[in-house]
């Protein structure tokens, strides 16, 4: 992977633009819970992680630890790139 992103970097990116809710609800009920669910950034990262996992099927056990450590940060980097692409 080779993409290192610290938690602070990911939190700052998220605060800047998380894409809003992935599946917005337009309910107007008094009993509606104000939680918005996952953000579009989280949704994109999940899809990117799915693709990363599918492209890394025959990993040796020594490489698996490195993949597990780096794949989530890489997925969020890809999600951030997708969000930037939507703005252009």
C-alpha cells in the first residue's frame, strides 16, 4: 500500500468534507432519530476497501499483517479522492 495517513489527517479531512449522509432520510416524524448514519466518505471507503480486499486474495501470512494495517487508511485516501472528484 505505502500510503500512510495519521488519524489527525483523516479527522481533518472528514471535518472539511465528509460528503454528507450516504443515504439521507427525509422523514419528518416527531419520533425520527436525528442520527444520519454513515457518511458518503465512509460509504466510499467501504467500497474501496472491498475492492482492495478482492485484489489481494492470495496473501502470504507475513504480508497479511501489513495489508491489514495499511488497507483502511488507503481506503479512506481513495474515498477522499472520490469526494474531491465529485466537486470538480
